[in-house]
C-alpha cells in the first residue's frame, strides 16, 4: 500500500465534497468533480459518503481518501466515528480511510478504528487538530497525518491554513497531508515548503457557493451606487 502514498507524494488532492443539500450534492456530480480535478492534474481525491465514493469508483481508479461524516448526539467527533463507517468505505473502494484523531470523547476508541482499517487492507489517515494528536496517531501506527481538524475543535475558525501544525506533523516520520482552508495556489505551495508530502484543497475547487461568497464579500462596499463599472467576464 505504500505505492498509494508514492502516487500522492508531492501532489494535490481534491476534496470533492459539495455543500450538503446544495445543488451540487449528488453522487454523479461528485464523480464529475473528481474527473475534472484529475484532468487538471490532481493526483488523488478525498471523498465523503458511501454513495459518493461508489460513484467515483465507477469512473476512476485514482487514489481515494474516504470518510463518512455523522452528527452524533453523544460525541463531537464527526469524521468516520464508527466501525461500520470504516467497513462501508473500504467495501466502496477507499484506499485510505480518514478518521478524526482529536483528543475528544468518541464512540469508538482510536486504536479500534485503526485495527479495523488495517484488517481490511487499507491505509489509515489521522485528521489532527494539534501536534499532540499527531504524536498519538503516529505512536498508534497511523500511516498518514493530516492537519484537517486545525481550527475546528473549538473557538473561532482561523482565516488561513495552519502551517505551524504542518511543520510539527512533518517532524513525526509519517506521510503528512496539509488540509484545511487551502484556498489559493500560494497556500498549497507554502504547505509544501513547510514539509507537507501532499496537499488537499476542497472548497476553492468544488464548492462554487463558497467561492462566489468570497467574491461577493470582497466586493461589498467597494462598488459605487451604480455598481461596478466595466464589462466582459
């Protein structure tokens, strides 16, 4: 399975996760996003949901990080929290299974999730918020450490990516994926300079609602009473 990581090393992965309930939130559209990303040079994909993963697997054999998001009543952990999530993702074709590796109350212990991933022949990715999450995941034997959860475990969400966490994770002897608020090519380049082995970009590529809102917010207050001048697009 290290062949999978060799394919990803030095490249961009695209998280094809439409806005939940939005007009793009359909498995066939997720599969189309995946193909478009690969056509643009992406080396792999991050896909949420069993139905979406099955649709993507019908159109490509590119490396896929699979995950399931659940809203639980007894735990703040959302990313692949249950054994059946792991089983379903691997049956659907995930090469790597991502799980929330933060130090929070969870329905299934992290070592148990890792054991299930390993027993089914997939690689395991730890979505981390802090360097201590990465250290725990490394010691348990996770193959991939991601900065995915930085800024999402409490308090205000930062505007930009957490390059300090990428640097910390890169010192731990595992394959490191920079993920979380990578919204411009320069951000991805900065992550590689900080020690990432690969970068995941998502909203900036596959959530047009978010990108449109960024433009609208930037323009607000700049246009005059008659609106912006000029023509063309």
